[in-house]
């Protein structure tokens, strides 16, 4: 039986919205929403894994940015800005640490690899993420996250 175009388009979009909302909310809750974020309360591994997870989640947003832009240009702009900020910094880290942050591989493989790094190596990478997030806080705007959340909530079944 052939799937309808609605099933081919709407169902994957809603699935992405649901997954993206969860990942973005978790990141926002830990690192963006607090007035005085203390990045030190999270382990080095957690900081690295959370940032990579945000990067990976944002990668799939390009599939839906046209649809989002037609429905809400403001949300589309917020999402594009966030994706560009995260992608640029993550690839900077990958280039700086090619042996420590492999760009290929699935989540399990990456998680396993991160655990093999020394404490000093993990701390160095996590501290770069912490510094980036602190110095570039203006690019991780709580109001922009909220606009994205409001849009996603409306799309989640």
C-alpha cells in the first residue's frame, strides 16, 4: 500500500519536532535558562556530550527549515542562528582535536571514545565549551529558545 504524501511528510516532521524539542529543552535547561549558569556543576563528559548532542540534533533541522520559514520566519531565523553558532564552534573543536573528537560515527561510538580520553583531555575540551558558552552567551538567547519551543510544542502530536 502506498503512503499518502501526508504520511511521507507530516509524520517525519512531527517526529523530528518531538525529538528536537526534547534535546533542545534539556540543553536549554542545563545551560541557557538559568540567570547564573554554573557550567562547573556538570561533569566534563556531560558538557561534551550535551554540546555534541545539540550539534547532531541541529544538523537535521536543515530538512525542515523551509517549512518552518514559511510558517514562522522569526523561529526560522532563531533556529538558523543557533545552528550556525553551534555548527561553527563544534567543527572548530573537531579541527582542533581531530584525534579526540572524531567527526564520524554514531552516538555510542562517540560516547565510548570520549570515555577513553584522559581526565585532562576531557577537561580541556569541556573547558573550551564552557568558555565558548560564557563568552558567547548572547548567541544562546533564552527568548530565542522559547520561540523555538513554542513553535515545536504546536507541532508535537
